[in-house]
């Protein structure tokens, strides 16, 4: 049976190589540099929501994703209902990393026991997920987050994952592929993970591999450098200069450096409040926006990707 699936995979890869690429399907030149500028963590805090909404209104971002279990999700859902042209997906969440600010699942904790720590919250780190999470619980919670989002008026254009937690084990990764397939939604994938398809790690009978789209490169700021404007500007200029033809994604984390966000992200300068405000400032910088045009980078959305795939 495994040989049969591998044979089917080879056929699909051969056929796909002869088809038009994403750029051509979008009506662009085959060698176009495609880029989604994507804001993570919407819903985690009011400050993050406000900065992300400002990112949309100033056209500094083309897409974003929402953390459904978080306290400020409903504000994001209300925004989505009022701004249906804005491209919003679900930032599937099974971790809760901040020191004094926690959440658990949309599902009852009794129904997803392997995802819940002794304090009644999601584990703080992916290690906790890797050691404890069971496929059935992950699948149930991811499905619950999608259903709850839609029920509250936020109809997602795509799925991605908070802290990359759904990649913690092959079994959990399987659930990620399956919920994308079952909800007809594209999922964020980098080329590095093609191996899980090619080596038979996943059960490809449970999803449609022809609907998978692998990003050439996913960029995001690392947390090991000075948090200042000069450094940020240099990094993001280097990103734009590095982008090659194909499908690329720039992940950003927006927020305002205010009392609320500083309290939430205490003892966590990486991806903290100042970090997030700098991300927004750079994206709204005219030099950054002009460099996008100068490098002939085509900004796209996940909604466009979804329309091509489904």
C-alpha cells in the first residue's frame, strides 16, 4: 500500500511540474517574485489587534492570522465581519508561552487532556506538546478552533501554526494537513518539510497532495539581535533583496509598545512589545515600500492562493 501511495505521489509531482505555476495562475509572469506579508498573533492582545488593523489599513501587510483561543479573538472576529476584503486566516494554537498571561483550548479541557498542563493551560513550549500531545486531541482542538472562528464571523482564508507547534511530531503534523484538506484551506508549508511527504512519514491517503503549496522561503526576524530601528531596517532591506522568483512569505509580529503589551510580554524581549512596534514602523516606512516596487516584488494574499488551489 505504501508503494502505491508513493507511486501516486510521483505521478502528481510529474503532472504538477508540467502545470502553470502559482504566478502564472494569478495572471503574472512565470518568474515573478511573489510575497505575502503576513501578521501573526492577531487576537492575543488589544495592542496586537490595533497594530495589525493599522497594518491592513495602511497596506503594510497583505494577510494575517488570528489566535482563536486567546482573550482578544472576538475583537478580531468583529473586525473581520466589518472588513471582509481583508485577508485573515487562523493561527492554529496549542501552546501558551507568556509568563503571566495564559489560555487553554476551545474544546473542553477534559476532551483534550494531552494538550493541557497541570495548571489547566496549554503547555508553554513545543517540548511539552512533543512529549504529551496525542493526535486525536490535536485534531479535535484544531477543528474546534476553525469551527469557532467561522461561527463568530471570521471565515478563514488559510491556516498556519503558532510557534510551529503542529510540527512537533509526525502524528500532530498529520492532523494539520488533514484539517486543511477537510476545510478546503491552504496551509502554510515551507520546502524544508517536503521530506515528510516524499519519505512516507505521513498518510497521504487522508489529504490531497495536489492542494499543497510549498513556500520557496519563509522569512522572519530572529530574536538574537539588538532591538532598534537601524537593525530592523537593515534586516528587512536584506529580506527584500534576497527574495527570488516563486512563492515567498514574510512573517511579522505587530503591536504597540504600550503598558498592556509590556505587561503581557514581560521577561520576553524577543517578539516583545518594542519588537512588534518596530515591525509595524518598518513595514509602514516609505523606503521599505519603495524597495518592494524597485525589486519588482508582487504582493499577494492567501485568499488569492486559496482561489487558485480550490
